[in-house]
């Protein structure tokens, strides 16, 4: 286990989905962790995970360069986990640049920036462009940053697997948008381990694409979720021309809105590139959906833990 005894590591977005797992691992390795986010009180649930004085909470908004500079001051390392589906350019592009510039100005030794597979300055989707622009801004301000690009991240608090499981609980018919699009779901615990591993000097300046052990199409993933929750909905593939026309943010199934930008994102596979370093190069064995999902998907079964499950 990598020891980080006494190091001050600032985690922007530390109270978020990936952040809570990364913070837990940093604390276990002896680091002093400064959790910086717009509403630091929302992250105080992490305080009991550390020892007395091991965790600090500060207010910072990546869109506000001055607040970021205050947050990273005196840090040995900085981790940027902030992402958004709204105000994407300001948060994921300009904000990422603010973090990298502040870290460089403060003399921080290590920066880990979490992006996403599909990051591309020329992407058709605003999300992909903002992620690509963010990576470019990070490289310009802090060339030695380690950049991590995960595929779809799953875990107990995710908004992907849980979202579809909830849909199947509510509706007997599930529309399948972009059924052939491929994903490589990666476990949040593995992403958190990758974040910590990327603090090592060997990761400086490197790019890693993080994917789990399985590549699944959208259709196959939805059927896997149905089987795991004991549901048997009718899956209806939505033709591309219909889905594109309906991608207005209004949606066509309970709890399943889709925007035009999300539709554009679904036009490309979300799979780690074979010629790019990944979890293996960071010393991490990927965790499968089947190995951990049963622990929380049980809540979506008709009779919970008392349901018969294949």
C-alpha cells in the first residue's frame, strides 16, 4: 500500500461519487486531506473516516480562480474530480484550467486530473469538447499532470446503473436508445485506486483510460441489470432516427430524459483504447459488475433480499 503519511492532498469534488472513495483511500494511507467544493458541508460525512485533524473542508468553485488558489495553497498534491452536465465549458474546461494554473502557481508537486473517455476538443458533443478542452488547459498549465479517463463508472451511489434499475422497477416497457453502443463499465473503487496510484512519480505526464473487465452494448447492459434485479421488462429498440428526433430533454419513459448532447455522446463507443495505458499499468485488477453490484441492486428486486434470484 502506497504510504502518504503527512502529505497534504487537496481533492476538489471530494464529496462526490468518486471523491468519497478516493478520500477514504487517501486517509487510510495517512494523508492529510483537504476537501474542496462549492458546498463543503455536504462532504462532512467523510470526517469520521479520518483521525483527529486529518480532514479539512474548504469552500471552492473551480469557476472562481481565486477560490481555487486558496484551496490548493500549501498542498503537496492536488486531485481534480469536478465534473458537470450543466455549465460544462465553465466547469470542465475553464475550471480544469483554473485548477492546473493554481496548482502550478502554488508549486504543487503532483496533479491528478480526472477526465472521461471520449474527451476530444473536436467532439460533436459539448460534453466531449469540454472534457477535451479541459485536458488541453491542464496540459498547458501543468504538463506533468496525470490524466485519467474512466468509462461509465458504477457503484452503490452511481447515476447510471441505478437509474436504469429504477426505470425497470417503475415500467414494464423499457426503450433502448443506441442499443449497439459499447461501454466498458468501471467500478468506482477501482477508479479511486487509480486516482491514488496516479500520485506516484511514474504517472506524471501520463494518460490512462480506465475500463472494467467487460465490454457490453447498451442492450446487453440493460438486460444484465434486468436479470440482476429479477425484472422482465419488454425492451424496445428505438430506431436512431426516432431517438435523434426525440432527444429534446423531454424523454419518453418515466425518469429517462435524454438531451441532444447525450444523444450525440451515445454515437460513439465508450471503451478504453487498446493502445493506451489503463488500470493494469497502475497495478489494479478490474472489478466486474457481477462481483459487487448484487450488494446494492437488491433494493430493486420485487421482494428485496427475500426475492428468489438466479
